[in-house]
């Protein structure tokens, strides 16, 4: 996923990034107090870059405080993501920064992987898209031309060696959503409402199977969960979101709001979504809804399950709320 890309199809203004609250990744910005943008990994740990001090900072959502963890002065990262064990992070940079002309794909990125404990030397990869950490602390991304051939790559950060290269038959950028340690879902990156499709890639075998398709398709995953949420856009421009079991496409929940209005726990037992002004919990077994909190008439641009999975961070246009769910 990539920061600073605007999807024209979404009613609320959304910024595409790995974890635009996504996760896969997830983005939290608070323009009212000029705090740094926070990027959440799937476990709920946040990381940010302070443009004033040049410091990479960890973020504590409970106290809304930041702690410096690395000096990255002179850089202007497009996106950061901290590893699941919080011992490493990577940042994505614009490969065309400072160039008068774009040499290749304006959607491509370069990434640099850094250790917070000096366990390995810096690793840099060029011309990639949608980088993310896997649960085993390897990094997955799509390699784009000229340095790649439209393939999904898994990289070991401890050895610096490529573990897997899986051709996907598409040299254009694809968003990667992590399902579990052996499966990811890929969706072509797009900024219009044309017909789009998605596929599931088996990282062990390299097999590629069709998933879902639709106008303006976007997909959201929570690693290790059995669910996937996906959004399409109707003919009159309204978003529709479905939550399904990714193994069999069985619909669990659907509602007429954007993808940013739903989140769920990695064990798939608790689902939270917004209907009208209410934050609701949904039990996928009993199919019952329970009110959690009335948010009022606000425009929600992201939801994130925080570490421990008993609180939900809800981001609106201008504020954020941390809401207990127990």
C-alpha cells in the first residue's frame, strides 16, 4: 500500500498507505494538533516520523504520546511499518524524488529496512510496491520493472536473501493484503471506478486463484483472521462493503458504508462496524449486533484494533477516539 495516493471513488477523502488503518496496515493522522502521521502494523503497534526533529517515533495510543526510537534526519519517508517483534522497521521513499522526469512507474517505491538492535545491516530494495512485514519478520512486496518482472517477493531481513519469487503475470502495481503466513491477496492499484479483480496467492506453492471482482474494488485484511472485507462502488457512486470468509467466500456481514467503517480481531471472534452513527459489535456466530458507542454525525476515515484487541481506535476527519470494547 502506498501513502499519498488518492482514490477518486471514495466519498470520504482517503489516503492509500499499508496500513491506512490497515493494516494490513493503518494510518492515523490528527491535523488538529499537528501530530505526526502514525502507521499501525496489524498487531496495533504504531510508528511515525517527526518531520521537525527527523526522529522515527513509537506511538502509545493509550496516552497519545511519542517516543524516539531512531534518528532518520534528512529523510522524508512516504510510509513506515514496524516489525511484529518491534525490533526492526522499514521506510519507503519516492524513487523519483529530485528527478526532473519520472524514469519508470510513478507508483513505485524504494524501501530501506533497518534494525533497531543492530542485528543486521541496512537492506535497500528498489522499484517495489506495497511492502509489508509477515508474521515471521520477513518482508513481502511486489517487485516492479526495471528491477523486477511483476512478481511477489519474500525477503529475509536477517540474511538479506530472497526467500521466494512468485510471478503474478502483472507488471503494474498491486496492493498486497496478508491473510496468513502462507497466503496473501493481491488487488491491482487503481484510482477509478472501473471493473477490478483480486487474487489469492499461495506463498508455499505459488498458486494463484481468483477471489472477487467489482467496480472500484478495494480489499482489507487482518492477518491470521479467516475474514476479508472488500468494497465495491454501485452505479450511483455509493460504496458497499462485504465481510466474507476468504476460504469459501461465504458472506458474514454487509453494509452500505466504505471499507474504513469495519475492523475485526485476528481470531475472527469480534467484528466492529459503523451503522448510521453507531459503533456496533457483531457476533459472527449468533449474527447479533450490540451497540458499543454512538459516535454522532461524523465521517469515519479509519478504524484500528489496538494491541491486546480489547480497544478500537476510531479516526474521524478531525479527531480520534479510543473506545473500550469489553
